[in-house]
C-alpha cells in the first residue's frame, strides 16, 4: 500500500521526536499544519483524528496511533506493555 500523504506522515513522525512540536500542535494546530504544507483535507483529518479520515488521506496506521497518543497523552498510559500485562493478570 502506498501512503500518499507524505507531508502528514512526516509531520506525525516528527511529533514522535519533538515534544515542543506536540505542545505547539495542541495549542495552534492550524499554524503547524500550514508550516508542514498540509492540504486542507489533510489538516481536517489530522485535527479530527478520525481513523477513517486519516486512512483516507494515506496516514500510515502506526502513525495514526502515534498521532492519537500525541493529541491525547492519557492514551499513552493505556498503550504500553506494563499496563497490558497488568490487565491480563487482573483477569
């Protein structure tokens, strides 16, 4: 599969390495999208965070998860092996 939205993919990859960009994205997303050359469709999809919209613009599935964790820090607590194994042990 070809991931068409290379600007969106690059932006989300950068979010994984640049905490200041994550903070900026949360406070001024339009500016970040513009600075990274995103189309209006790409910007809308990233802002909404809807998996179907992200897939439609060609955002890689792994990067979709990274975007969700960047935009919702509490998700990172739910997506880790320690929490997963604890939940298994609780069953």
